[in-house]
């Protein structure tokens, strides 16, 4: 079905939804008379899929979330919903010849994206591979822990969401809670996900992570600059994933993703595929690149390359 | 409409009547259901962290049970085909028991999926129009559709037949027969779609084999009927419902064929993986041999293989097939064998090693076991209730009374050992006289 058709169908749904919402609001009012919190609980419960929201509804939801998060974390939290920028298709490059396996990207990502600290959720997984065997995932070590990196005879391969052009994860979602945006970023609506974890079974890169428990995010460590589809605090029981730091990369002033910024050896490159002058285009056009699990036709926008 | 209401009211009156054993059995099931509910509440409270599932193995015992039960439900069709396509009397008499089993199994399936959800409060997102059902892209959406359809279909067929019998009318086959015939492809579809749900994931080589759906069907036609053979013997022992030996032996014969196909397809799969010896072999090696020191499933899968092969021969040889001792041994072996093979033996190796080569060995926690037990008890409870109504109706012990309004209830006891039943015949006549 084309996007247009889907959108047209949704218009019909809205009226139904409104009626239902009205009914629910009524019931809610009956069930919790005079209770302040109940209004926002029911609003959250009957919230529509993000892509079906009109601007006024969306602004209302963002305001509600900002209020909730600000109260919860005791600081002014911003929840943006910046849309994709025209003419931008984000791409990522990772230079395997430079990566030293220090995992700074892993923790830089956690700090930026408000992942749960207890239990720990990491969007980036760094694999230690044997130089002799090459990129052989079956012999990857996930939990290497030497005093010092890099180690003799090994190289390191960080894996995160590959932002596939042909994502197997979005196709399988039974409720369209995850989709690919126009700038190529695959996002999740945490308020719509039902937590069936079918997308996790479908992802060939282990890029999707589940909140098995209410995320433990200390207020002091919470990053208040958030995006609705990105690093805002997540509820329990939903799936989350790397969004190329959507809260940074979509802004007009345009910051790099946290993992790019934090990398001490400059192994990570990020940019606009559609811009012929971008660094990422140069790397793809001039260096030896490969994509992970090419045979699955997922068409990642995450390239591994050897700069030297 | 008034008649439907009178029928339902009669059913509720009937459900409350029964022998002490009936009460004990129902109480037992309700107790297990209560324990399961408490376990589920604690899971809701803590989140799914209380299970052993993690990012590496993101589906576990619940989805394994779900997959197995879909097979049991699909197997009702094995009664419908001989009964209504070939019009074979002995099975026609019991086809309704198969349909009711399908209804109970579907209830279990829906419960297993629900307890596996991270956000069960958002289940309504799956309802078309109110939510968004991602149909036809998502195979899970297909599964939601076909499972509910199969549930409604069997419920309507069995319900209508029983309702007609209650009012002493011949069911209008003009309506029922098309539905019955439709239930045959529907049964195949629930299992095919469930297989496709796994099959379509290129990320998981263990599932991404075209042979998966045929294997699913073949094993379903083993486990479901084996379960029915055991159930039917219990039913005819504990209720006054007649089930002919030849019906049971015919089902056993069908199992033998299905098990042959099942073992053949398994062999084809094992050959392909081992002989080609590609990177895709890892999950199968993990399952059958253990890999890199991880071998939790090895003893289970060999038990299953041994059980299935033994049962195949027991059902193949007429002498052992028509001897109730070996028949029952065979049925139990198949039930356990397929439960392992199609449950944990199918789901877990899909995740081990995971897509980045990590080994996380999954085995369910106590909470998962308790919730699962609760759902099995719920399934048996639903089936017991359905049989409590269906069996008296089919025996002519429960129908509308002379006045055309109030029910006549001849079978006050339901679950009684049959030998005892005959002895107490006079008492039963006393009841009738009242």
C-alpha cells in the first residue's frame, strides 16, 4: 500500500478514535473523580500513533510529556519532534582500521540517549574479532575485558542499528509502531509499541533492545534535550534502538551523533549521503567499504571501511 | 433471541451441577488458574525482567507453548475431514469434541501471546480501525486475524450444532457444511501462518527454511490427535459418552502417517544443514550437539527424537496401535516429543547463537512456569466447561423441557467413573422421576 493510501485511510479512523476517546474520557472521569493525575493517564492511554497526530494534538502531547519528565527528573526537559530535513539522507561510516575497541562510544551513547543504567542497555555493541579470522561473527567476543586496548592479534567492530533502507524490523511490526523516516532513520513510537518483540527477532544486527524492567535512569544523569522519537525517557515494556542521535542531527545547528563526537581516534564518520561534498560520500566512493550481512538485502546505511 | 437466552441460562444451571469429582476437578483447575494469575500479576508488577528472556533470546517459554498449542488446535481438522468429507460415522459422532478442543486451544494461544506482551495494556492497538493492524505486511497481524477467525469459526459451528440439538432440531447443514468445509483450510492456515511468522525472518537461519511450514503441519497432525486419543479415553471413562474404539484406532493410524512425514521432513532439514555445512549450521549444532560448550537443549531434543521415532513404530504396527497400553504410551511419547521439538526446540535455537554470535542459554524461570501452568489450566477449564454442556446434549441428557422453556437435565453428575455409573443406575432413575 502506498503512503498516500495509508494516510487517506487514517482520516477515516480519526473520527472513530475521537468518539472512543470521548467515551473513555467520560469513563475515566467516572472512575477517578477529581483525581488530577487521571486525566494525563487516560490521555496517554488513548494516545494515537505518532504518525497520525495532527499538529495541535502533537504539541499537546509534547507539552504533556515535557511536564511529566520535568517533574520526574527535577529539571526542565525539552521534548522535540523535529521532522526530517528535505534533501537529507543520513549515512554512517566506521573505519575498522582505526577502531581500538575502547567502548567510549558505547557509554557516550548511553549518556546522550538516556538508556537505562540499571539494567544496562547499550545501543552499541563492540565485538572483538580475531585478525586471522576476519569478520566472523561466530567467533566474536562480546565481553572482552583486558587492562588495555587494542590487543595484539585482534581488531574491533562496533555494531549498532544499521538504519537499513530495507528494514526487516519495521515490516514485521504488527501495529506500525516502528518505521523508517524520510531521512532514513528507523524510529520507534514508544507510546505505541505493544512490546511483542517481533522486531527483535527480525533484526539481523541485534540493534533492538527491550525494556525488560522499568528503566533505571538517575535524574542527575538524565539528558534533558530529547526528541519524541529518540532519546526521551522510555517506559517499561517497549523496544528502543539507535536513532543516529535524532535529537542532535536533525537540528538546524546540526551536531554529530554522540558516538562520532566521543570517538578518540576519529574512526566514526557521519553525514548526508545526498551531499556530494560530504565526508561520508568521499569514504564510500574512494575507500574499500563493506556492509554487514550484505546477502540479506537489508541495504544498511552504515558502512564499514578501511581508511588505510 | 429469547431462546438463545433460555439456552444460555440452562447451560449455567448445568455447569453448576456435577459429581463431587467434577467439583474437585474444577476447583483444582481454578486453584491453578489463581496461582497462574498471581504469577502474572507479579510479572506485570516487575516487568518481563522476571522471566529469563533477554535481548539475545527475546522469545521463550510462552511463545514456545503458543506454537505448540496452535498445532493442537489445527489438528481438530483431522476429525472434521473423515467426519464430513468422507462421512465416516464413528468419527462424525466425536467431531464436535475436536472443534471444542480447538476453541479451548485458541483461548490458550491468545493468552500465551498476551502474557508475552511487554505492554498488554496496549493490546487494543491491534484492533483494526481503533488501532492499526499492520495487515498484510506483518505476519503477526496475519496470525491475529487467522487465530481469531479460527476461534470464532469453531465456536460458531459447535455452538450452533449443540444449540440445535438442545432444541431437538436437526442442524441445518446448508449453513453448517460450508463453515465446516471452510474450517479445513482455516486449520491449515493458522498453522501455516504461525510457521511463516518464523519462516519469514532472514535474520534467523534456523527458521528461514522453506520446509518449516510443512514440518509444522506434519507435527501438528501428530501432537493434536495424540492429545485427543488420550482425552477421548478419559472422556469415555469418566462421562457416559460413547466413543468407539475404531474411531480412536483410525486417529492413531492417521498419526502414523503424519509422524512419518514429520520425521522425513526433519531428516531432509538435518541433511541439508549438515551436508552443506555453512555458517547456518550453528543453531542446529547447538540444538543437537551443543556448540562452544553450550548444550542445554541437547538432552531434550534427543529425548524428543527418541520419543517420536518410538511412537512412530508403535502407531505403525497394527498390533501395538490397537492395544490400549502401547497406544497410550505412544500418545504420551508423541505429545512430549512434539512439545519439545515444536516448542523450545524450535524457538530457542532461533536465538542461539544470536545474530552477533553471542550465546545466551535460556531456560524459563519459576514465574514463567507458573504462568504457563495457569494458562494450561485455563485451557483445560474451558474444555471441561464446554464438555459439561456438549456431552449431555449429545447424549440427550440436556435439552429443552416439555414446556419449551425450562431445560431438562438428565445428567446431574457428569464426571463419574463409568463402572460406578452403572451401579448407580437406580439413583439416576430417581433423579429422572423428580
